[in-house]
C-alpha cells in the first residue's frame, strides 16, 4: 500500500492555486502526474499524493515543475474566489468515480493529441508532395519552352538558308544564260567564214573532213572490262536510325556489357570446389530464375549471391535478387539491390529500358511496403516515363498518390 504524502503546502490568490509537494528524495524521472479539472494525483513510489479539488481548475493551462526535490504546481482557477480547503471530503465510491473519470479524460485527450499530430504530419506530407509536383511541372514547362524556342530558331534559320540557296541558283542560272548567248554569237561568225571558204575550194574541204574522221576513229579507246564491287555496311546494334540515336551513350552501354561479361571480381581460388559450369554467372542466373519460378526464393537468393561473387557488373543479378527479397519481406535489401541495378544500368538507352523499368517498380514496391509512399511514388513516376502507356503502372501510381494525399487509408 502506498504511503500518503501529507506534508504538502499550498497558497492561493483570487485566480490561481500554488501547490508544493516534497519528493522525498525520489528522482523527477520516476514521478507520474495525473491532473484534471477536479482531481490531482502525483505518484512517486512508494509515495502517493491525491487531491479532490474543492473547485474546478483549468487543466489545459496548469503547469508542473519538478526539481530540487520538490514538485511545484500552478493551477489556474476556472472561477475566481478564495478556497477554504484545497481538497474536499468525498466518500470512497465518489473517489473511485472521480479517479475513473480522470483516467478516461486523460486517455481521450492523449488520443485527440495523437490524431492531431497524425493529421499535421499528413498535411505536411501532402504539402511537400504538392510542392514537389508543382516544381516538376514548372521545370517541365520551362524545358518545353526552351525546346519550342530552339525549334522556332532552327526553322527560321532553315528557311533563311533555303531562300539564300534559291537566290544563288537563280543568279547562277541567269549567268549561264548570258554566257550561252554570248558564246553562240561568237561561234556564228567563224562558222559563216568557213562556209564561204568551203564554197571557194570544195575539194580541199572534203579531204579535211575525211581525214578528221579517220583520226577520230584511231583515238577511240577500247571498251572497259566489266567488274563487280562489293560494299559492306557497319552493322547497327540498336534499331533506331543513326540521326535519332545517342551514339556515345549506346557505345558506353555496350562497353559496360562487354566488360561485365569479361570481369570476374571474386577470388576464384576460394571456389575450387565448384564444378566448371557452377563458375559461370550466366548458368547461375538461369538456375536462380528457375528457383524463383518454382517459389523457392531462398535458393534463388543463394544462386544470385554466388553469381554476384563471380561478377558484380551484371545488373540483372541484382534486380532479380531484389525480386526475391521482396517475396521474403527483406525490404531494405530489396531497395539496396534495386539501387545497385539502376546504378549499373547507365547510361539510359533503349536497350536497357525494360530492365530499368523493372528495377524502379521493385524499389518503389519496397518503399511502399515500408510506408515510405513519397519515395515509392517517385520510382513509379520514373517507371511511367519509360513506359507511359502501361495501364497497370498508371493504376498503381494513382493509388499511391491518393494515399499520400490522404484520400484513402494506407492499409
């Protein structure tokens, strides 16, 4: 049974009651206070102080200060006036009723404070998301404006170039016509003189013509022999046209893929007990894929672990292991593996678009399972940029967005 404290002191004014309770050497951290408008309880085992107040006080504005071996309470009165006693006399049944009401009020107040805090946090998250979406929209509009201005400038330059070419062609054509007319006039005069000489000496002219024909026949070269020229074109690994592709990024991706196939980062001396085929990362990847399809997720993780020890440059190993960790509820490991896969899947080209989409979806799913919905929504939006027409992704992203905005519960 607790020891009741009776050596307390109290003073009052018309509006406030001041109460001082000695703590008997007990540390302030071990003191428990319960205060309502009609009841005050201070428990610091093995001691206990209870007061059934004579008049109601404003418990919301009441203040308690613990320190220096004493607990000092400042209790504002709801009704001005002086009290004759600090505590009123009530029977045991009434005391029990007052205690139960005080506990119930305290619990309700704590629940209301918790709800208010949760609502405030939700409102802050909503505001953060809206601000982020607004900034993204402004950035998109800015980029689109820059694109439109650049397109208009390029179109104007192209039209100016075409006009310049057209004028140059017209001037060249006029120059040619003028030169042709002058040449025709110059040729006409010698031709008339030759005709006059031919009329005066026809036999001489005929001999010159026959002689000229013979000389021309002798000067004609022999026909060329036929041949065949073979032409080979450099093969294109990516299906896009050269003018539409990003050649440096594509070549960088192919170089990384070739390096990943050659690179073996593990110490193979520690793996001498493995069979030759078990030292092949591709064989281990296929083995892990088969385990995953049959639902043996832990065995799949073991296969991917060994393949990653052999070669840490293959992004599919990390992405597939992330899928296994999702099934096993190892959510932090799933986020880590998905992030590693996305780091290896750079630069972003059409050839690795599907792999990047899977990695974003798996990391976004892990974030949502951890109730980090804003981060999960960012990954789903990145996946939608890769495949905007994917209806399943659109539905999932919409649901996550509603959870973040507080439209639907997160259960």
